[in-house]
């Protein structure tokens, strides 16, 4: 619901939050966990402009798990309170410069599930491997997913070590086809009782907010291992997430209807309210030899075939319990056009069409020293732009040839 916290006229006493193009204006108020450099202590904070406000006055603990468990009404009350405290005219409080803060994982993630909710991504990948029949028969009937690995989730800025693995019969070695996947993640708020599905029309009471996710993927390992049970070691060596939880409340003005389904879906997946979000997501790449990063793709989360609400309703339809702090990722966000492709596998069409970079370098897959930066933001006429911040990771060699 849109309320006074989304008012585009609202200004903060933190000047950097009022500049156009800022990711963290007072209308956003994302939450994160940080350490001030040189300090041991972990603090919970709210991003505002180039600064962080310590949220210790409202929240305790060293992770956002306690916050995530709060009922939605209490999360909304907290947003209103923080908005009042940071609004122009309110007494100024001490802040920490983001440049002096080390961001940490926002929550202890118990379980991580990765979906496959972009029909454009699923169709592109399907076309590479099954040109005549790209979409499998189940795709339009249920949100496809696999269970990922929470233990290898890392926060933006963490280096990503190139994995080794089985690459075919009798072959074990370093992955040469390392890729990124540009995704959006949803942090689960209050969970459900085992055996009690979450109805699609109540799913958002259980979603606290979103972040950016890079589901690093070793395509050569994946190709050999993925049938019949799906991704395993090609994916679970590292998954990076952005540090700021952009709340579902902050996203309210950017809610959109998703594109219609052209086949009937079962009643438990049919939502009354629009469940899509218009979030623009981008992937940027910088090699060792480049001075600055170049954008390699841009897509919109509104083009996803399945919404987070549908993903959650499906995930729990068998009674599977979700717990506060669980992470559900959308799957690669791709769109209808070439510049919307959210991973190198698609952008280079399985390596057959290398990406040419402005400095003359070409890439089919990632090389050591390559830095991938994911960004995301929401814009709509009549509202302030809000950003998701960034999810960055640099590939490091593993010492093997
Ligand atoms: Ca993925």
C-alpha cells in the first residue's frame, strides 16, 4: 500500500539522500548488517544516501532474522518511524559513512531455493539444447526450481574462486565456462507451519523484501552433471547477494501486473492482486584491463512469467515449511531481446557469439580477474527512484591449470 513514506516530495536531513539518481532516498530505507571498519561489533542499519543510520534503537541482534520474523504490520510501523526520524526537520542523529562500513550478509539463511521464473531465459536456454521444443511441457503450469545451498551464500564484494569439477567422462579439472546469472532474491519473513501451504493471495505477508543475487554457474560442470536431477556442483560453490534488504513496503509504488499466462493455471497459483514488480536489473563487466565496467545486459523483473507470490505458494503447496530468513531467488532475469539476456550463456549463445568489449577484448565466459557487478532500481513517473544497491564479485584463480 502506498502511504506517506512514499511521498516523492519527502526530503531527508541527510543531503546525499535527496540527490536525483541516489539508490537510497528516504522513500527506500533498506536494512542491512554492517561493521564499522576497525570495530568487531556487528550493527543493524538503514541506508540513507551515502550513509548508514544505526537501527539499534529499534532492532536488536547481529542479523536481520529477528526483523524478518516480525509480522508485516510491525515492519510497516518501523518504516514509518524511521521515515519520521530521517525526514527533513527532524533532529539530526549520528551516521556512519557507507565508505567506512563493511557490509555483511543480512541474515542467517537457513535454506535457499533457486527458481527458473523467466520464460525468456527458459526459452533461450531450451532453444540452445532442444531447438524444436525449447520449453518443457511443465513450464507454464508450475514455477520450476531446485534447492540451492545456503552455506555458500556470500555478500557482495567477496571474491569468487573458480571451481574445479568433473567435466566429462574421465575428466576432472578447472571450470573454463564460468558464468554469472543476474537474479532477484526474496527474503522470507514469517514462515508457515509444516503441512500448511501459504495461499497465493497471502504470500506477500511472508515476503520481507528483495535483494540482487548472482547465481555463479560453471556451465561445463553443469552440462555433464545436470541430468536427471538438475544443478548441483555447477552452482553451489558460491552465490553472491547484495547487502541491502529493500523492503516489500518500499516496492509498493512499483507493483505491476505480470504478462498474462496463455494456458490456464491451477487455482492455487491464481492471485487476485498484481504480483509483479517493475525492477530494472543490469549486469556490468570489468576485466583486469578495463578502467571501468561496461553494461552487458539490462532487463526488467516485470517480464518474469511467475511472481514471487506464485513461487512461494507453489513452494509450500505440499506443506513444505519456509522459515524467516530463507532466500528464494527468481532465476536468471532475461527479456525478449538480446540485450536483455541475464547471463553469458545466453548473451554468447553457448559461446558461439562472443561478447566484444569496448577495449577490444572478447569474452565467451568469465576469466580470472573479471569483475561482475549487478545493479537494480525502480523508477516510475510521480515517485522517487529507489535502488537495490549492487552485488559485486571478482573471479580469482584456483591455482590449478
Ligand atoms: Ca539460477
